[in-house]
């Protein structure tokens, strides 16, 4: 036979699949459906990297397998193409972002095609296509209509380099997620989406879905629901109340001072009373320069200034306590004020130590002179009517007490903030609103959607922070759809997250221009059965898209409260030396090179074999070669083919075992062990120097989802009948997966002496008889007495001799 040559066969099969529309989504709605989704890529100028094929191959395996199992499969692909990298590239190279996007998409698509994915390209979508973003704008207008989009003067995160407002999620460790530059605060009027209104449901409905635990945990932590109480502290000698939020109302007796955020409005109100006003102002200025992230850092040295002349009363003890300002209390969380309990809160403890403030323990245990005691599993002390109660009981009792006295109430707080939905950049969806002096913000009428992004060559951000669209007077000047008067268009555009917040719905019905997708298509296809994506999208995209979906659910436009039934995640592929691949390290592997040298099937198989799917894995060229060798060996099995259409007696069990293993491992995302099982199987064929047609056919189908081209080719050459992609997935018989014989270990005095093949279900007597026949056993026990024998069924025969 000819040698295995991926070059000769891969392109051939890609064309055949295209021509035959092999992976076109079926229309037979009586079949069970399976919607597999991977995160659509951002078509960057760098092209595909070896990280992309890992998740795409994984779900391609599942999609291909499910088709052979008789499912109607939707496995779509598209482009998340608005956003900064393209715009920055366009500015730098003076090529319009539209052109850059088109080129990048072309390149990405060729690369994906060269890997033989079974995407249904008839359903390709592109977030920058007006036929697509028409509906992104439409959904935004629905949010606006329902009061969930609002404009607010917000201190926003401002990237000094990108010249753009960033969502909190885009600020990582105090710097811009994209460019690594410093992020400062700047006040700007921004469009906001009220995701906080959905905070409870975004947590509670996680119970309805099958997401990896770590994904659920990250979502919960990001939303950050804290349950506690608001408690009013009276200002000493004034008719003024200072409200705090605490998760530990039980510790009220231990609150020995208060801390308010330097921005708290109480400060300006009592300007006259505050004796050290200059020091307070100085501190305030210093704090304003820091990001929230810096301010929250646990390890950082505590700073602060006391408000001289102003005191509060602890409502439990009735004692007067001082009020401090410190930057570790944020204005944007809770009420911007806290009751400090230094004995049981670490930050308060450090602050009290530094400024010599009293530390009174109210929870039993620990040594609060040494460190804060933060144990929950203890009882209250020094707390009057709470003494002796457990923390949880005391919380409830104290909450009831403040409610009864009318000085507080049970409440909860979220870390989640509303979503800053404005960008002052060109390459995004225009926000379809006009501003009229008479009518305020008015939606662009639905029949005028899409509101096209206007053509311009000057898409540079302006240094005053306005969107480049603001300069396009002809476009900006318009008439009010409501009163016909003079009006201005909104010039902010949407953030990159907009298009990906609903794309999974569009795939159900991508060409519809009456609705974002028909109810019928949505009812059939949604929810997504299996969505795989990166852990880095767990807090942003996953949350945003769940929010939009829930909103559409509330409007009755989709049938299910959750968009994704199952969410899994893959690990990163690192460089050979276990470091992240990056241009600067020079360790980037280009998938095109691997395809050229070894073939797409090798790349696919290798990326599945590289290690446990959920963990990161280091690239290894030897590993790639090993996978190519495996495929070569599969190819050469042709030479050992017998006429037999069934399984041979010797390998029948092994065949059933392998079908079972591969089938269940694929579904369990254990691709590496599935491939290892097939490697073991072909070793057996080589050992036997023959393989039946029946065995080869099964092997080809099992391997097909990972290495679709070569298996399809062999299926054709060997005339197994029709196309592999149209055949059915092999089944195993449970009874035939069990070996008639098992191997047991024989130990004498704890040492392994021999192994023995026995029939299953043999009695201990029968096993013993065979054990005693063994020479290795006889030599060690001769002349000694057997004092004990233990038989662990079908595993070990233990003998103890003296
Ligand atoms: C008294 C207390 C005693 C607290 C104790 C904790 C432990 P999470 O769980 O993150 O919601 N806090 C409240 N508002 C704050 C703000 N704006 N800036 C900084 N800290 C703030 O944390 C809630 C706790 O963080 C609250 O409960 C409050 O301190 C503090 F043994 O009140 B606690
Ligand atoms: Zn008007």
C-alpha cells in the first residue's frame, strides 16, 4: 500500500464534505437534537494559534460522534469581530477596520477549514455584519424600553493608553486587561446596563444547570452576594444617622470605632464641626489617586485620619466611639461606611493596632492581642443578651433586635456592579438612540434598524475622550423621531461583549430578518446542550450572556431561563518549557506549520492526547511525532487485513472494551485516555499480525472524530460501504467487555512471588490448588508452616508462613 500522506487526502475530504454538505444541520425536527457550542473567535491579525484547536477539536469529536449516534446536530461557528485590537491595528496601519476584519476572517476561516472541523458553515455569523448587529441594537432598545439601560455620570475606569472607558472586568490588577497600561478614574456620562437587577437569579439559577463546580464558584464569587444587615449609628449630639453595612451584626458589641470612605458625603456636611479639616482634605486627595484595587489590598499598610469633633454612638453599648476616614473603605460598596470590629476583622485589627484603638473580643477563643479571631464556629461573649449564643444564632438575634428598635434591617449586598455599556470608540455597534432637548433620549425607530456605523476615515479616538463618531456632524445632527425637533445621535458605541451576549441564539436561525431568531427555531435548539470555553470567560461573557438570555426569557422570547445546559472548560496550551506562548518568548507554535508537516489529523489527535483536557499542558514536538506515528501505524494495518467481517475470537473482548472506553471517555472529556485505548488496541493487532475487516471498521469509526480525514479515506478505499460520516456509531455488549480470565497476584509474607491467570468466579479452593502448584510458591514455602491465607477475590492470594 501507499504511504500515509495527509497532503493527498485532507484537502480532498474537506472538499467532499463541503460539496456534499455533510455537516449541514438537519431539518428533521423529530430527531433528538444536540447543540454543541464553542466560543467563536476574535479574528485577530495573528491568526489561529494552537490554543484554538483544543476546544474546537474536543467538541468536534462530540458533534461527530453524536451525528453517528443519530442526533440532529448543530455545531456552528462565527466571528466576534468588533473591538479594540482590530481598531488599534487599523489605526496603526491605516487600513479601515472593516477591511482588516474581512481579511482576518478570511484567514481564520481557511485555517479552520484546513483542520477539518464539522462546523455547519451555512450558519456562519459575524457580529460586525449589519444584518447581525441590527438585532444587537434591537435587544439594546428592549433593555432601554424596560428601564434596564440608563445613563449615569460615573467615575469610570479610564485606560490612559487605549483612551477608553473600561468595565471593572476589564481592569486586571489595576491595569488595562488589553494593553497593561495604568487605569485611572474619570467621570463620564455612560450608558449602563442594570445587570444587578438579575444578580440573585444569576446565582440561584446555577442550580438548574450542569456547569463545572469551579465555574459555578467563580460566577458566585464574581456576583459576590453577602447577606447581613444595615445598622444605623447616631452621631453624638446630632440628629444625624450614619448607616453601615455589616455581614456580622453579631459583633456589634465589639464595634469600637467607625470608618467611612474618604468620599463619604457626611464629611462635607460637617465641615464646620471637623476640627482637622486640612488633614482630612489632604488625605482625601491622596486616596482619590488610588484605584479601588490598590485600596482593597489586604497586605497594604493601613492609613487614615480621625474626624476630630465628630463622634458616633454604638447602639448596643450606648458608648461614644470615634469616626475615622480610611481608603480601605470603598464608597462603591455597601453604604461606604463600616462599624469596625478590630477583634474579629483582619483589616480593622491592623488599623486599630496602628492607631491604638481599643480591641474588645466578643467571640470566644483566640488571642485578639496577637491577631484578629475570625472563627465562625464559636460563641458570643461580652455581648449582654447575645452571650452564650452561637455566631449564626447571634446574627439572627441581633438583626431582629435592630429591626425591632427601628435602627436597621436585614439586607444583602453584591460585589457585582452595573455593566458600563458605553465605549468611546469607532469599531462597535452604534447605540441606536438620539437625544432631543424636548424629549430626552429617544430610540431610533425599529424600522430604521440597523443603524449603520457611518463611513469615515478618521476613526482615531479623540483626546477629550469623546467617540470619533462625535466629529461626524452630518451623522450626529438629526431629527427627533418623536417630536421632529432638532436632535443629536448618541455617539458612544457598544462594548465588545455586546455581540457575544446573544450569538448562540442567532445560530438557531441565522438568516432571519424579521426576528433575531424564530420562536420555532429557538424552541427546538435551545438551550445549548454543551458549551465549552475558556476559564477566562467565566466572569465576563458567561455572566453577560446569561443576563441577556434571562432578559429575553422575561420578554417571553426564549423558552428557557438558562441558555446553556452544560458548560465545561479546557486548559491552556503552553510552550515546550511550560511557559505561556508569546511572541516575546519566541515559543509560539503555528498550527499551519504543524498541519503542513504532519497533517491536520495529527494536530487534532495530538491536541486531544496532550493531557487531561481541563488542565494546561506543555507543547511537545516529540508528542506530535508520536501521534503521527500512531496514525501511520493505523494506516499500515491495511496490510494485515483478513476477509472476516466480524471480530476474531481472541480480540472480541478487547473490541467491546475499547468501544465502551472510547465512547464513555469522549463524553467525559477524557480524550487522552480514549486515544491511549486505541493505541493499546492497535498494539494487539500488530501482535497478532492480522486484523479482521470488522475490527478495522470499528477502529476507524472510533478514531474518526479525532482523525476524520484519514479514517474517511480508509473507509472508502477498503469499501466499507458509503461514507464514514453517514455510518453509525458502534455499540458494545456489556457482557462481552468482561474477560473470562483474570490475573491475580500471589504474595508470600507480603512479597510478590508470582502471578496467575484464573477463571472468573473460581472458588478459593480451586484457586488455592493452582497456587500451590506454582514453583515460585513451592520454593519459598517448603519446610515452613502456613499460618494464614487470605484471598482477595480475583485480585490477590496472600500466604503467611513461619
Ligand atoms: C463588621 C464586621 C465584623 C465585618 C467582622 C466583618 C467581620 P463582604 O463579605 O465582602 O460583603 N465592609 C462593608 N462595607 C465596606 C466598604 N464599603 N468597604 C470596605 N469594607 C466594607 O464584606 C462585608 C464586610 O466588609 C462588612 O462586615 C464590613 O465589615 C466590611 F468580624 O462589619 B463587617
Ligand atoms: Zn423630541
